[in-house]
C-alpha cells in the first residue's frame, strides 16, 4: 500500500497502490473507485488516474459481495516516464521573502541580496518578495532588491513593485508560482512563526522551522524555561510585561538571587527580538525597570527579560544544520565564533555585529579545550532536536572556565556543567543572518563550503521533506550529502583552462572599508563563472607592512606595497 506520508516517489515501471472497486448500479459492471492514497500516488508520478489500471482481478465471491480488488501491478506508460524526466531537469523555483515589520528589516534585505547572489542560476530560478512594516506583501524584481537603504527601498515600492491585496492572496500566489519559499525575515513575523503559519495554511513548502516550533524557540523567556525543563544550565531571569512594571517584585528578585538592589549588574533585553537590538546593561532594580520601560515604549517588544550579567566567560555561536530526512535528523555543527572583549561593560550589540570595529575579535574554531568544543556540539544538537528545529539555526551561548556562583545552585542539571567549566545556551536564532560576511558563511568556509554550496545544501535538505519536490531533492542523494559534510569538502578547483583574475581591494585611503565591501562582492560574484579562476587580494597600507627602504623607489615615483592573497575563509 502506498502511504500518504511517504516521501519516496513511485519507481518507474511499477506502482504499489491498491484500489477499491464498486459495482455499477446500472449495468452490473464493476466501476473503479480510486481512493485518496491511490490518487496521491498517481498524481505524484504526473499520471492521470484513468491511465493507472492495467489489470482487474475479480474475486470468486464478487457476485455475492458486489466488490472486487483491483491491483495495479505495473506501470509501463511512456508518458509517465516523459513527465518525470521533464520534472527532473527543470529548475527549482525558489521564492525569497524578505523585509518584515521589525527593526531588523535592513539586515533582512542584505541577507536576501546575498542569498540571491549565491543561488540564482545553475538549476534554480529565484523570485523575490517583500513584506513592509505594515505587513503588506509585494512581488519585486531582483534588480529592485539592490536598492540602497530600507528607506530608499520603500520609496520605490509603489512605482516598481506588484502589490497584493492581502497576505492570503500573497500566499495563494506563492502556491502557484514557486516550488519552495525561503523566508529571510529576521525578528518579528519572520522568526516568531508568523510567515511560517501563513505558508503552512497555503500548503507552500518552505525552508526552516515550522510555525509552532518557531513560537516556542523565538521567545527568549519561553525558550529559557524549556531549556531548564530539559536539564540545561540556564541564567536566572525576570520577565517584565507591558503594563506590569513592578519594581517591588523586581527588587525581591534581586534579593533572592543575592544581587545588590541598587547596583547589581544585569542585562536588559527584548524577549522577542534579534540582532542585539535594544540590549543594554543596567545597574540595580530601578535602572533595570527604566530601561525595560524604554524598550517597551520604543515599540521594540512588549516583553522584556532581565537576567544576570555573567562575567569571565567567552561568547560562542554554533551553526547547526539538519542533514537528515524528516524522520531521521542528524544536526551537524560547522564551527564556532568566540567573541572575547577585555572591556567588562561591553556587550556584543547591533553596532559591533554589523559595523567595523576593533573591540571584538573572532576565533574560529574557538580557543576552548577540545572536550568543551565536543560538549558544545552535543548540546547544540540536542537543543536543535528538543525544539523541533528544521534545516538550519544559529545557537548562541557562553563558556565559563569557572562556574559563576549564581549557577551553582541550579537543580536537575543534565547538561552544561563539565569538569573544565560551564556551558550555557542563551539564544536560538531561527533564521541566521546571511550577509556576505555573516557567522553562517564564516563558519561554513572554515570547513570548505562556499557561500553557494552551503545555501544550496540547506535548500536541498529542505526539499527532502516534501514529496512534491522529489524531482529536485533526488538529484543529489541524502547519503552523498552526508558524506560531503563528513569529508570536510573543499571548494571545487577550476579547470586548467580557466582565466586567472585577481580582484584587488583595500589600500590606505578613507574609502578602504568601501573598497573591501566592493571587492568582496566582485570576487564572490565572479566565482560563479566556471571559466574564471578568481583570487581575492588585499593591498596593504604603506606603513607598518613593508620593511623595504623607500628612498630610492620614491625617486622613481614607486613605493613597494605588499599584496596579500587571501584564502576563502578570510
């Protein structure tokens, strides 16, 4: 019997569906009645139901019971093979959905541009869609996606974009226009289950975690409670809701956790927001309530979390990929980021994440003992499983060489406390940022994945969950993809006939940062051409990098400069 939940397509030349047959009330002849299981099996092969039945076997008691069993023993229909072959070779239609109502929509636009750059072509056709701050949906051109700022982008919507009357109309359009949706909306509506629920209602396949699981994981307070129930070490916290700013209860919380009511150091952050937007440090209960009130009044979130400021640790982030099928998930962590800062008061805020800074240094892999790295991997995989996450996620946390005193009394701890310290998971990012230099790509590059290969791998694994996309997911088997991960795949080298191209950026002018961004984009986009072997090069500043004596060279108008050839992960 074929199963409705089965993900395997029907093999050519055979079928395993069973059909019931009822007797016609008019002429006494058997009248085929094909049930939903059989119809689903038929439609998945692109074959009309009427073409399926090849042989009818009547039971000896047919006249008495009025029923027969019709078994489809073989499918030898050339039309079915032709349709399957056409499906196999057509490009996968991917719909990128970006924007959203949160303060992270600028990051979302950058992520969408990056995804478009790296998946368009080579078997994928990409359409772009935008959700504005009022939750109006638009179909936009790929060219429009490259508008400069969010304000500039919004300004062009009315004249350049195709608007939809409602979100249901938008998802109805998606159901007919794309094979799979790729939401890259960060924060509210993108990671809280909003867009996912709409896609589910319209039966649109999509990349990422389902809506119910998104809601549970995105809320930092609810996620912390779930982690505690599952036996993970968690940080003591206090929840402040809009209209419930109770300073007395917060002061009691300070006292019960042995924090100074007037100067105790805490972190104040939105419970349902990302990119460190609104995150700040407070001292004492009064200051914490005031800063929580500011977050609420600014409209960032109406739920705010106040938690201990734990010192002496190193922050890490782990990208987790789901490389299994829908029923057999085996998360794989790529690498870590270790963000260390000697300034106690500094937090890893929005500016330090997305703008140039010397206050934060990255170490991939982290400077942790190998046993700690292994524990982080295991914990991230367990967390991914407990929350029912899908395809990919970024999980942030801290490692403390010595356990903070406030965590010593944690009860029922099954995971996090090890001989050499304590591991704490603090944030689950359901749609990791995908800008050109994001954590996702930094960590993937350290194990040999290019921007394009990691994104395509995520999409291919998502397709495995949907039988209707078997034509695409079957082009590369799950087993071969697992092998590619385990063998630490390296970027495919170009052929010997490829033309060498050197992209040079950097220098020492005030536009050096702009040059770096431009050069990176040129290099990454030229990478997609098979006939080019492209090398990124950094032109070093004059001072501090060259030991040569410049006097003689200056007489001829030439000053020696060092040009660094950069490996991909740099």
